[in-house]
């Protein structure tokens, strides 16, 4: 039989693992949503397939588009704060 402290430790570890797995699953889902957007799938259809609201699907799509644009801008050397005196 586990002591209360051991049970607390084990549950804390299990909870942390569960949270990480949930985050990984959300990231994979968002990657799939981004791919669906890039392939021209409608918001309505993505929402129906994922069980998310249309507004949530749009928010994920906009967030991913902003990240993609920022990465492209950084790669092109146009992102970042101004350098030198203002």
C-alpha cells in the first residue's frame, strides 16, 4: 500500500504526463487544421470534422497564419526591432 506522500507524488507525475500528452495532441490537431486550410478546406467542414466551433477553427487558422508569416519575415530579414538610434 502506498503512503499518502507516495500517492501524491505518483499522481503529480501522472498529471504532468497527461498535461504534456494533451498539449502534444492539441499541437497535432492544430497542425492538421493548418494543413486543411492550406489545402483549401472550408472552416465549416473543418469544424464539423473536428467538433470545434467555427470561431475556434478560424482562430487556430489565423494564429497559424500569423506564425507562418512571422517566420517568413524573419527568414527574409525584415522582422525584428529597428537597429540603431531612432
